[in-house]
């Protein structure tokens, strides 16, 4: 009898019908919230408020949600003003953020630190997307840092100022919160 690989065992254990449905819901929520917020979600170089980014905090509790978030970001970026650059690099930014949140959730176990990850990653990537889309624009350190700052601020408002308190209050007040979000880890995490 041949022994199954760790990846195959993980795949069988984690990709259940329930998890596929949960990821489909997360992808849909991310895409719909992003598109409904319209211009607020797609502004590069000024204050971009992508409220769907709040969903990144779910990865802290269950790494499998990285799939839904990445797919949702891809779908949302299909209608972005920045075209292929946002589709590729914006989606890649979400994937990188998710993977880093998974690492942090296993080592540091701090939700606030995890929430800062997409703020930083998107602040690094969005100025490059705007620059690639606008080849006539001259990018220098001051412009990059300005774009970085605006993007970071928008992400910080959405994830830390809005999303973090929602998770904090929900987890403290609602006893079934960890079951509702199908938390597989971090039952004793730091805020």
C-alpha cells in the first residue's frame, strides 16, 4: 500500500465541500464589495478605500481562505482601470499578503500585526501598478513614497480601523464566532 503525500492528505482534509463553499462566498464578497464601492476601490495614487480588504483578517483564523481572497481579488481586478497590471500584480499582492498572514498566524499569533501585512504589501505594489499603467509618468522616490503613503493609509483605515474592531468585538461578544468563521487555529491569539 502506497503512502499518500502530505500535500494530498492536506488537500483531502481541507478542501471539503464546506470549505469550497466558504471560499466561493469569500471570493464573491470580495469582488462584490470592491465593485460596489466603485471608484473608492480602484484609485491609485490617492486614498484608495477597498473595504473588501477587511476579509484578509479571516486568513489569520483559517489559511484556506487565502484561496477565496485571491480569486475574489482577481475577479475584482478584472474591471480595474489599471487593466492587466492590476489583474496580475494586484492579485499577486493579495496572494503574498495571505501567505505572510499565514506565517504570522503560526508564529507571532497577533491579529493586529497580521492586519498590517496587506497594508504594507499593497502600499508597496499599488504605486508600481500605477507607474506601469502610466508609462509617461515619471516615478521618483517622492512620488513613490506619496503613493505608498496614500495606499497604506487607505488599507489601514479599512483593515485596522474598521475590520480589526469588528473582529475584536465579534470574537469577544459572540461565543460562536470561531465556529462561524470555521477557525482552525488561533483560539488564543493576541490582539
